[in-house]
C-alpha cells in the first residue's frame, strides 16, 4: 500500500509515521510512505527515514501540479496539514486549511487515489450539551466565534461534497479530542502561549488555587493513540467519521488534580474570554477568544463507533496525556515545526 501523508512532519504526522513504520517493520505490512511537508525533516532520524519526501505548500495553487505528482500511484492519502498560527492572518490560515484541503482532494482524485483519510476535529462540531455523549451524526457546522472551528466546519463541507460527487472514492475523517503527548509540549507552547510565556512554565506546575470556569469540560487523547486510529482506518479501508477520545472527561476537578491545586475557584467564562481576547488584540499572547468559545461549547464525544468498527481503544488516559504534555512543555520538549509561511 502506497500512503501519502500531508503535514507529515507535524506533531500528529510524526506519530502517524511512527505507527506506520511500526506496522511495516513489526507487523509485516507492505507499505510505501510518502511525506508532504513545507520543510524537509532530518531524513537520517526516526521516523523520517525510509520515506519519499516532497517539499510543498498545499495551500499554494503554484504547487498543485507537484502535489498531484507526489500522489501518483498512491492507494491512500492521509491529510493532516493544518495551520493554527499566525491567527492574526486569517487569509493565510484559510488558504492553507480550507483551500489546501480542496487542493489535496482535487489532486487525489486526479491521481486516482481510492482512499482519503482526513484530520477533522472535535472543533468541527456545532455546540452541544456537556452532559451527554455526542455521536458522529451531530451537526459539524462549527462554533461561529472560533476561527479554528469555522475552518474545520468548512473542511467538513468540502469532504461531504467530495464524497457525494465521487462515490467510488472511500472518504474517512477522524475527529480527535485535544491531542497531547510529550512531543506536543513545544507545539502547545508556541501555538497557544507564544514564544516567551512557555519559558515560565515549570515541569511540574503547582497551583494552590485553580481559578477556572465551570464550563471548561473537555476530552483529550494521546497522539500515539490517534496515530493508531489512523492506521486502523487505513488497514480496514474504513469510511465515514470517527470520534477519537480517551477517558476520563476532564473537568475543573480533574484539572485541580493535574495541577495539585487544593481549591477550585469558579471563574466567570465571559471574563476569561474578555481577558484572552484583549490580550490577544494587544499581542501580549497568541490565543484569541475563539478558543475559549470552542472549549466551552465543543461536545463530549461518544467513541463507540471507533471501538466497534476499528477495534480501537486508547492505551493512555486523558489525564496521562495532559500530564505528559505539561511535562514536555516545562522541559521544552517537542518536535520542531516549520515556521509559518508568508503569502507568496
């Protein structure tokens, strides 16, 4: 099986390569791996060796022909490429995230690829109550004030239209919860705290008093478990949407345990959003208020479909994944992503 992975040097992309390399070496899977990235990785280090690399910008129409060339002869495409920063530049984000997805789908169709597996997100869903488990049939229209959610919903519409117009091509999408690991430390720090604030985070954060909104209830999953889900979808040529998340659901009490807090102080959600939004506009930090909206409104997902159809179950708990990421953040660990591209 020849598999093309876009965004192959990112956090999840690196874990997917690890899982595919493992399937090839330990499980005897006959795999040819092709990586597409904006910057070439160190091809002498694991898991990047033994991969055919193409240095391309999927969001650029100028690279469209080269994307088609990279996909020639592929049996499957795993589309992971996505930009989160700089989120002050919405044009650049949408060009890479939405137009880039359209370019990948068009190239895959032209190359005759039979299976497309796309990285969606819990953020694609419309707002849902936190006191129920949401299945894959819940509307994926996004959360209006979150640019990330709006673009993920736009991506979902592209996938819906493509699947309808091309019934001979199997289309799958994974909707993971917040994805953590030690390797995500640098990513989370850079994408959500900027370049200065992460240096102030200790390896073992300790907060005697944790002020957090009651609405901050979410799920998490380890990147290695997400990568395993991608392999299972590829191996089975599965189609449709799959919710991917670990247990337990993380709420303020769980966060208090992670931070060794003695007391949880309810903090008004509107006030938190206002502080985040103002500091973002002042460029004191890099996270806009839309991320607070998404955290407060994204559903708690039901993962039964992944368990039953893929035989998937996470090996790491959500708390382990979050703790590992915080340790990686404090230690300055993590993959070294390419700097954002400027518009051509």
